[in-house]
C-alpha cells in the first residue's frame, strides 16, 4: 500500500519517523507494525486466515497524536507485474487474463506464461474489498495493476481502513471461470463478519494448532 500524509508519501527510508515497532504474535499468527510520521500514528495489523484459507486481512489505523488534523490517503494495490529474483534477464512469469475495478473493489486474474520445461501453467485470481472509515475517492487500473484509493481527514479519533483479499487458484477449481467465481462466493460468506469476527476465527484456529503441537509459550 502507498500511504500519504499531508501530501507526502510515507517512505520510512526517506521521511522522519518515531515509535517504530514490529511485533509478530506467534501464538495468534498476527503481524503488528506501527510508526508515527508528521504527527499521525499508523498501526498496521495483518494475518493470513486459518479459518478461511483464501483470506488475507490487513487493517490500517490512523490517529493524529499532535492535536492537529491531517490529510491521509491510502492506495491499496493488487500488482501482477512481478519479477522473480532468480529470473533471467528480468523475465516475467505472469500474463493478465482479466482485470476489473469498481469504486471500492479490485480484481486481477493472472496465469503463468508457457514454458518449455513441462511445468504446468496455473491461474491465480485476487480480489480486494474494503471496510473503511475513509471514503473511496479514485481507482487505479493499469495493464498489470489495479487498486483503490481512500482519503480523508484524520484527527484524534482513529480512522481505520480494512482490506480483505481473497486469493483463489486453479489448484482448487476446475477452470478459470470457477476460480473467478470463487472469489465472489467466499466474499459473500464473510460479508457480514466484522474484523473482530475474522480475527477471532483465525486465532481460534491457531489455538487448536498449538493444542495439537503441545507447545507452550510464556512471557
């Protein structure tokens, strides 16, 4: 995601920041990250769901801690323009089959390129939807990239943007149409769920795994 605060793109390699922290909660299977830039505290929570294996959930929380009001913009992308580190001559391995964007959703379907090594081709579909306190203001639609842009003012009251991504592949479905349809079907199954509902289902799944592993972590 691309975050802008008061028109400045947040790149922690170039902009001043404080309160940086990354925490991996191994018991719950959740990654937490936070930092403060230009008076705005940014907190990011993300997990790959155990309860719904196709679901990745990312939530950004923005809070102004300097008593001011700030303009915040977040661009959430699905990018199919991927280069592997071990590829020859920056060769790319994905062809885009389908791309769709609405005001607050984006969808991209890709397939691996043909190869002379007998490795089967496969299809991957990714769709993102949002639960957001900030309004959707624009979209991104390029040859191999789609996305949604949210923006608004942030003060002392925390504003959150939750991005839900469903990823389905031809390993689990008979054809490309079924792969695409599955993203809608899975989204429908979690449409009424809150972030806490999805988080609780995920952490309950991890609790079962820890119980089977008979591992205890203290402290």
